[in-house]
C-alpha cells in the first residue's frame, strides 16, 4: 500500500512527472526493458532499508547532483557539489543507530553501482559527465 501511495505522489508534474504505474513497477524492480513489452525483474534494483541502503553516502549525493547537472536541472559548481555531499552524514546515521562506519558488504566498489554509464568519481563529476554522448545544455 505504501508503494502505491508513494508512486502517486511521485507521479505529480512537480515531482517526477511520469505515470504512477511506471514508478510503481520501478519501485518493485519490474522493469520494461524493450519496446516490445519485455520485462525484467530484479528484486535488488531498488533497495530501501536493506543491506545498508538507507545509510547516507556522500558519493551517492554527488552522483545524484551529477545527474541533475547532466540533465540541465542544476549548474555545475564546486560549491554545490560540496553542499550535496555535506547533506549525507553517515557519521550521524551510525551514531544514532549504534552501527559501524563500514559500508555494506554488498556495496559496489565505487559506492554507486549505477546500472549504466561511465565510472564515477565523486570528486571529478566533470569527467563523468564528459563521458556521456547524451546530455543537456548547462543551466
């Protein structure tokens, strides 16, 4: 029931702005991978609250910021990158839960594990962005 409500919220035009059923399938890991209607199921596609997925990670914040820059939603700025990384505080998360500061053993080496795209270095998002053929004009 929570995923249905979340999909409906995210479907709003001022949020993700796509059909709620597409968002719901994505949340479930039921992905349409071909125009002919072929689907792929991956229960690990989107982990929420398992395998350390909820632990804040500055590298993931940097990756999200890089995607916003790539698609013209934000300007490229060293200060904005620093700010994006600063909002993810694994030290506070670990202190609150009394957990260690070690990443999950399932975490990818680069901390991102994106399904597509070039290697990601959270300290050099310009190189990451330059490796894409498809991009939007900077803001």
